[in-house]
C-alpha cells in the first residue's frame, strides 16, 4: 500500500465517522421537524435536545477533518471539487450555520415567535444540509467533476444520481437517529417514547433500505464503473450492510436493544466503505486516480503522522465525551 493509498484510507475513515455521527445528528433534526405542534412534540423534542446537546458541536470535527485531509493530501481533487460543486457546498455550509444558531439559541430566547423561528431553522437545516452534502457525493461518483475543475455549477449536481444520493443521505441519517433515540428512550425509562421512536426507526429503516436498493438501478443507468465494482469487489460489504439492516429490523420488532446501535452503525459503515471500494482507485471516477491527485510523498508522510497523533489525542477525548453523555454525567443533563 502506497502513502497515497494510506492517505485515502484516512480520508475515508473521516468520511465514515462523519456519516455515522453527523448523520445521526442531522437525522435527529428531521424527527424534531415532524414531531408535531408545541404540545404534541414537546416530549420527543426534549429527548432529542437532551441527546444532542453534549455532542452536536463535536460531531462536525469530522467534516473539518475531511476537508483538511482532502485539501492537504489530494489538492488537485480538492480544487476540482470546490470549483465545480461550490453551490451545494455553500448551501450546506449555510445550513450548518443556521442549524447551529437555531439549536443554540432557541432555548435562551423568551419570545415564542423567535423560538419557533429558531426551531424551524434548526429542523429545516437538519434536512437540507445532508441533502446538499449527498448531492456533492453523488456528483463525484457520477463523474460530473472534471479534473481541471470549473465544471458546470448547476448541471453537475442537478442530475438523477446526485439528487438521489442527497435523499439517501437524509434517509440514512433519520434511520441512525431514530435507532439511537430508541436506546436513549429506553435508558431514560420512558416506554411511550421508546415505542414512538421504534415506529419511526422501522419506517426509516424501510425507507433507507428502499433507497439503497433503488440506488443500484440509478447507478446502473448513470455510473457503470461504480455499479460494476459495487456488485463485484464491494459486494461483500453490500451484503454486510443488508444483513445489519435486517438485524436492526428484527431487534426492533422483538424489543431487543442490546447491540442495536452497533448493527445500525454497521449498516451505514458498510455502505460508505462499499462506495470507497467501488470507486477505487479513483478519487474522481473515472478521470483522476488517487495516485495522480496525491501530494508529494513528504506531505503525505506529514498527513499520516498528524493523523496518528490525532488518533492518540483526539479519539480518546471524543470517546470520553460520548461515554459521559451516555452515562448522563455531564453538567446540565
């Protein structure tokens, strides 16, 4: 394995962590959006806020990580993506800002109208932001980003596969969030809320699964290189994702909760790595390979060393944060 390949694995690791933690974060906002009126949605929203408050800012560490690694280790691909897909990327960035502002300030504002506006900002941005991120991924997989950059800023992502991928991002985030909230409700001893989120988790699992299956047909029509590798080299990961998804459905229906989150996470992780295997050895299928876009060896070595240092320093700290949150040992919980 070359240094460029190692850097690509690091990049995909960051993408995987953001897909899981950021996806669940955004998905919780979708359930906030459709929870109902102030009275009807009060209890689900209270659980969502309680679950998100300690970790929602930390989850975006992985997005920053992805951008820094892509910019440093693969500058040519970074330039091509940014100069072509700046419209959905800018919309996603605005969504992150509006979402954060809405979540942070809605509880400290006294005006009912302002609370509603900030709540709507948080909830709507939680849906639109992952959608636009998904269109970026879909446009890259679809081969709509030219190597030299400066591709069409609209037709590059307003295509069937990018739009479909955006919807898949929203659905998978809702699926993860609902499963996580089922466990949170069980831990809080609230059987009614547990049942509430079980029903939503089942619905989201079926919708996300349907999107994943339908995505194969879209890939077959639009991106044969990725489709062929996804149904060949990456097929074991596709199978793992399907088995994890089925396991989640069975556990939800049987009332089992131990191991529910790892199975849900496994389904999403397998999809992310299945995409990575299907796209390999390209960063921009089928025009720019990992090796062709890689920075000089000295820069790649620095990226790898910094990643190892971060793994020792940052990962334990984040792990502690999530553990304290789950044990409800943080101030204000």
